[in-house]
C-alpha cells in the first residue's frame, strides 16, 4: 500500500515457503512510477538530467508499507514500513588512469561511484560491476587476482589490482552494471601501458659493517628491456642471501640469517632496502670462504651484489658448541668429552680466530676461563667444590671403601685464539637423570654461561653396604621390625645403580653367632626358617629392599647374610645380631603328660603346661592361657587344662573317662573333685607344673 496515487509494484519473489518457521525474502524491490509521466520536478525548470521518469519522481517519495500474510492459516499478518530514495542513474569514474606498467597492478585503484540524477552517490543502490578492455591497443589481457566483477558497497565499486599484460598506447576500459535495474556502460579515457620491468640494476651496493648492524642501504633500479628506468613501477623486489659463509661456522653452523624488510616495493622505479641485517660474521671464524653476496629478485629478473665480508661484534658472551658440551662418563675418570668454551658476540660469532682476524685486547691469548660445578638439589648437602676434580692439578686420593680424592681449589683453562679448552676435569660422585645431573658454570671477566646438563654413572661394584640397622628385638608373630635394605657401592661410595649384568638380585640367608641360634623353649619341634620373600630384584637405584622377612622361632643371636649378584660375582654382607621374642599368647601346650599314676597317690611324672604363641614359642611373660585349652592324649584318659574360672592361673580337670565315681585330687590327703572346685597352678616363666 502507498500514501500516494503513484503506480507501484513489487519486484522479486513475493511468495516463498517457510523453512524451520522462517520465511526469508532475498530479492524484493519496489518500482514506483509518477502519476503523470511528464512530471519533472528538479532544481531547475528544465530537467535534461531527469529525463528518466523513474528518476524524476517528486521528492519526498511517498511512504510504502509491505504486508506479510500466510493465507489459509490462522496466523496474524505483519507489516513493514519502507521509505524509498532515488536509485542510481549512472556510474562515474572517480580517478582516470593516465599511464600504468604492464604486468603490474594499476598504481591507483579504479574506483567507480553509482550516482543519481543529482550527481550524488546513491549509497543504497546495489549491483555487480564488470570491467573489460574496450579499446585494446596492444592486444593485451585484463586480469585481476580478485576477479573482474565486483559487488558495490555503499554505492562504490573498487578494482584494486587490475593488470594489463602487454604495453601500448590508447587502451580504454569499459565498466558495465548488472542488477534488477540497468545502468548505461561507462568507458575510461584512453591511457598508455608502459613496458614492464625486465632487468634489475644495483644502483648502490650493500656494504656490511659488522654482524647485527644494518647494512648500508641497497638501491635497486627497475629497468625495462631497453635498460630504461620504469619510473612508474611499484613492483615488489625480494632480497635473500646468495652466498652464505656464515652457515659454515664450525661452532654454530646453519644459523646465518638475513633479517629486516626483505620485500620492498619500488618507488619511482627504485627499490630501497634500508634495514637489512646479517647476524653472522665471516671474518674471524676460521673460514676458507669469507665473502657474502645478496641477490635481489622481481618478476623473473634478478641481480647479485658484489662480495663483501662481515666482522663479528664485540665480545659479550661465552658459548659452548654442541661438540663442546660436556659428557660425563664414569665416576673417577676424566669426562668423556671435556668442555670447550668460545668467546663470542651477541650472535654467537667468534670474536677472533688469530688468523683472518686478530683478537681484541679484552680477549687476548692467556686469558683464563674459570669453571664451577653446579649440583642438583638432591646433592646440595655435599660440598660442590670437593666434587669437581682436575687430574693434573695436585690430585690426592685417600681412604678405602670409600676412597676420597681432592685436587686444586680453582679450575680454569687458558684462552687461545678466542677458545678455552678444558682437558682433564673429572667427578667422582655419580648422578643420573633421577638425581638431576650436573652442569658447569663458566666465568671470565664477568661474562658467564652454563653448560647443558650431563650425567656421571657409578664405576664398577666394589663393596656392599647395609642401608638399615636391624632392630635388636623382634617378635615371632610379626615381620622383622626393620626390614633390610642392601646395596653395593663402587670404590668412591656411589651406589651401583648401573652394572654391566642385567637383572641383578639380592638373597637373604639366616645365620647366627654360632651357625645356629640358641633356642628358647618351644612346644613341639620344627626347623628354624626365614619366612617371606628372601630373594628379590635390585631396583633402579641399585638397592635391594626387603619388605616381609620374618623368623618364627624365638631365640637370641640371629644374623642375616645377604648375597648380591654383580659383575664381580657374589658380594656378601652380614647384618648385625638381633633377637626374636615369642609373640602374643594364643593357646596352651602340653610340654609333658602325667604318668606313673596310682589310686590315691601322686603321679610319678609331672604334667607341665605352657603358654605359647601361634608358632609354639613359650611366652615367659604369660600368666594365664587366655581361655585356651590344651587336651592331652590319649583321649580315653584325657586331662583338660584351662582357665575357665582360674583368674591368673591354669586350672585342670578330668574329662575322660566320664565315670562319675572318678575324682581328680591335688594330693591323696586332699581328695577333691577338680571339676567342682578350682585346681589351679600359677605359671612360672610361662609354664604351669602339676
């Protein structure tokens, strides 16, 4: 609907289906015509620019309202108010091309504006604009990396990289518009396409001062095939290292780089590289090849600079090359690889080699580089100054198992041609990855560095060590209170975590002072044995850790012997003496049965009953049997010892045969029934004697 009587209609797809409850109209437009085709209301009485009746609608436009409904369904309709502005009536080239360079994007992008009859940009007009060559003076081809058809935005169309490949004078470009309405094609004014860049010429050579400092600016002329400067060219020129001796440095190979802005666009046909930097020196590096060269490339053309050399910077660092990092090896021997320290600049260039470049005064031959050992936290309690030794510097070793060595207090190497080489450093203390490893700290004239971490393994096994002390008193019904831990050490006291034989074991054997322990009293007979896992593997730290050893026979004077397998054969070590005491009382045991008995007369042989632990050891501290019974054979003549109502004693009664006329008495003068009265004996040292 409209507020005006002007004719209007909807263009585009006005009926669509719902998708997931949504109707999306994508190409609607409103076309409106004036009530009278000859109406022309412009700023002047004559309207030559407004001959199009659709453009000549009176302003302001009438308001419009779109109505959306879904016929046949009980859904409320919706409306949308629309206000129209004048659509574009034509196109205008913002800046005409004058001259461009073949094979290069136009220096100034081609920008077109969609304008109305009043020459103002119609920002709401939308459409696609396509570019093509109209007058092809040189038979060239027009192309663009972003395409030759561009969508307008806010009434503006920009072609940013139009390019023509063949040179000639008199090219023109036509632009056509496509939308739901049409605009007349527009053609650029004629322009020339210059010859492309075919050769590069170095107008100013790059010159190096020293590594890390910008080279003198290199200037590259971009010329055509006739050798003339293409002054309109803005071609991109790339720089790279052509000849690179810096990559051949022995101590730090493959690290040479050219940095700075490596791609520069020509300005007026000249590309200027003002911040190129080489980080590697060629002089003072003991190199046969010392000449650098830089090449410059653009569009298939290339040029190489003259040779030049690069000096190192001032001495700022100490540096250990890969082949100069220490490798530990075996305790008590000089390191497998001794450290080598270079005096270098900020970019790890040697400051001199004494041949192609003499050494500066602050790094002359004879200067000293000092070294200290850095130990991991696990070894912090040890004096690190005593761990590092130098074989050739007053080495003195004392003692046996372990041996202790010492040498000079300070360790250093002398600098020659900018290099300090150490030759006979050694460490007697083993330290592997689990320990944390060692590293060296190097210092010379307040300049320092730290080496990579390295490891020292133990030397060959030499003697065994008990890491735990046996508890003096243990109990038969429990594992040994302190479980043994056994290791083997080398001659410097390092635990032998590594040995040349695999799968090492340690085995425990039971000994005593006199080959067998003196027995305590025991109910019954059994052999003395060592219970638990008596043969175990050695762990990664070179230690055999027992967890469940136990001895079940109580006695004094036990001792354990341990046999440790090693590359030197079995290595033996004995524990300290220890005792095994009876465990907790759990039952009664008959040490001897009554015999030689007659009516009303004491038995000739006494009955002896003991308190025992679960393994039959007599508990001398026992005062009662804790409610346990001890039945004596034979069953037809059985006597039962118990403590039913016995308090602290052990009681006895006759349980077989069951004839009621029989009585068990304490003596022939005291004929009492022990089943009715208490017949009790107080244990002495765990044994009750009846």
